[in-house]
C-alpha cells in the first residue's frame, strides 16, 4: 500500500474548545457525512474550499479540563475554535482559554451556538470576546433573527459580493447587515480604497479573505461565526478553518509540519 503524500500547506490542525457537550456536538457535525479517519478525540476530514482539497485534523478540548493541561493544549495548538453559548451569561473557563490563546498568539475562530434559545444574545458574545483578549472580534456572519425567531445566518462576505443578497434582505436586517459589512471592511482593509466605498459590493471577497487570514494569524482579529444547527450546513465553518487558520508551515519548522 502506498503512502499518501499531503502538502503541509494544505493541512489545518484545529482544536475545538468549549463546554464538553457543546464541543462534541460541533465536532460531530464537522465529521458527519464527510470522509473521516481516526478514533477517540482526534479525527480527520477532507474538505474542498476555493477548488483546492485540504486535510483538517480536529481535536476536542474541554474548557472544564484542569487549568495546566488546558493551557498546555492551547499553547501548542496550531489553530483554535472557541465555541460560545449565546444563552450563557458567562463562561470563565472559556474566557481563560481565549486569554491563553491571545498570550501565545494562537490563531482562533469563535463559533456562537444556542442562537435559537430564548435568552440568546449574540452581541453579548462579541462583547465578551472583545473584553477577554487583545484580538478584535470580527463578525463574518449575523444571526437571521434570534431566539424563537432564529432562522439561520447572514453571510456578510456574500452580502458584499452579490448585490442581490443585499436587495433580498428586508428592513432592519438589511440595515444591520450593511453596517456590519462596512465595519468588517474598515477593520481589515487598511488603504485608501475605503474612502471610495460607495456600496457593499466594491471590495472583492478574495481580497477580504486574504486580509482576514493575515490578521487572524497574527492575532489581531478573531473571526466570529454563527452555528446554524439545524437551519444550515457546517460548510461555512469548514471554509473559515481552511481560509483563515494557519497551516503547520506557519506555526513550526517545515520538517515538523506532519508531526501532529
């Protein structure tokens, strides 16, 4: 049997951290209906983003773990997905995990779950990220409704790329989405093109992906996504992992890139 050769730049080693029940559900969704290998707490999925195949290795980490192994696991992680509960007032252990990731410049995404709960508060989660560590939280999606009215997520990058998406949004949803899109652009684009921004479709999505990736990997921003269970697929999270989190080549010497 031949040995499969995987280009290191096409690998993403990801640690999912949060409440153990919630992280298990998220990882199960990441693995469901996808090619997977491995057993126990580590599994692998193969995912195609932007016409390129990638290998994503996923490990679970409970925020309830003892503090020393929790900190060590985060410190040596290539990239982190922090799972937040929109209905929870506070999760001190997850806040600790975010601080450790910030201290050691571990690139991270934040996934907000529980948006269909009556007590859900997406804005509170974003504020918690901002208050907990140095990275600026950057919403890439907005909840479409909240609590019992939650129907999924609005993708802000699609809003910028396709005028029809913006045209189909009604009332307050459209206003809020366009304001958040402009905030996204202001945060990640650092040149004079912002001054010429006359509508939400002026910045190519590819350019925004590049800037978001760069700022995520140096720890300046933490992209925030919505968990859309059961209203949508997990594709947006997998795409974000591939586009924004680093390959092993960006976090260690190339000769160690496969030693995970």
